[in-house]
């Protein structure tokens, strides 16, 4: 790949990650907002989209200059406050940027496939794209207790494309079959839970997300492992929240971030030599 050394790749991926982390923040905010961002200069309302309009302060709606938009550094230099209205800027912004950077670098360091050839590199880039969508979905679910259909659909398109690319690159056409089985297993389990509980145990967005994540995992065994791990993560989060918030059976906790975090972890665990050796010993 391009004749660069390993550290240069890490730096490039890190810079890409922090920039896309900033993109995620803008995407989530704009996806949830349709207000006019500059009524004083426009005579018509502008529907916000990730491709339309300039970034503004969420509180005072002042247009932001380039110096206000440098990932992480702008938030630090402004001490977490808007330059114009001095209202606090959520720590979500640098946190998402740093999280995206970290996940991109970890993905590069732990990537289980050789990055040589167009298809292999395309598969890795599709994985990074998938991560961006998962982080955006997680942030949206945490803030608004909702998984937007458009984001889930986009994740599905990227996942199906990645599955096809991987099947061709690895010369394993049966990977597509297993991807379908994984989707039916994950989505099917969640659909049953949704129907049995009438939506009380799990949301409709989680069902749709289950089909998408199942495609990427491409294994019923990994699907079950992911659901178990996500449930454990949910329990840990609930216990961590309990000192500050009363938690009971009716407390709503977004499950999407747990599912997506577990999927990322299981994906890399399943490709590790130790896991593969263990499955071989168990005859799986």
C-alpha cells in the first residue's frame, strides 16, 4: 500500500478518524434538526442535511468559522464553550472524535486480513465506513432513544456490499450464504422478542439493526455470542448508572450501542488465532 511505513499508515488513519468523528457529530445533529439556521440572512427555512448549509452553534445558531471546527483542538482551546454565546459545548463532540480515531487505529492494527489488492483495501474501507455509521447510530440512540431508518438502511447497504467484496476477495462464495443465515438468525431472534413483548423488551429499530449486524457476523454462533455480550454490556451500564439514577424494569436504556459495540468486539475476536483454534478444538 503506497510504499508508506506502518507509523505513517497509523497517522493517516488517525487523522481520517478524527475528521470523520467531527462529521459524525454534524450528521447526528443535522439529522435531528430541521430548524432554520440563519433566518436573519435567508428569507426561507432551510432543512438541515449533512450536505446543506454551514455548521452553527446549537444554542445561539451563530455560523461557525473554520477555527471553531478543528476536531478536538477547537473544543479544548475554547474551554468547552461557544466563542459567541459562551454556552457550554457538549463533551460529546471531542469524545466522539477521539472514539472514532481510536477505533480506526485499532482496526488498522488488528485487521485480520492482508491489505493488498483493490478488493482487500476496499473491504477495509467499507469496514471503516461501517464503523462511522455505527458510531453515528450509537450517538443518536443515546441522545434520542431512536435508531433512524435512513442510517440503518445505509449501514445495511454498506454491509451487503462488504459481504460481496469479501466473498470475491477470499474466493469463498458461501460467505454470502452464511451472511444471509447470520442476518436471519440475529434479526429473527429480535423479531420474536419484539412480537412476544409487544415492543416492551426491544425496539423496532433494534430488530432492523439485528438483520444488518447479522450479515456482517455471518455466523449463528457469533450472533448468539454477540447478543450475550451485548446483554452483559447493558447490565454493566445499568449498574454503573444506578448510583445516579434509579434503575428498574421500566427504565429505558438504549440497547443499540451495546449491540454495535459487541458486534465490533466479536468481529475481531472471531478472527483471532486463539478463537479459531478454540473453535477447531470444539469441532465447530
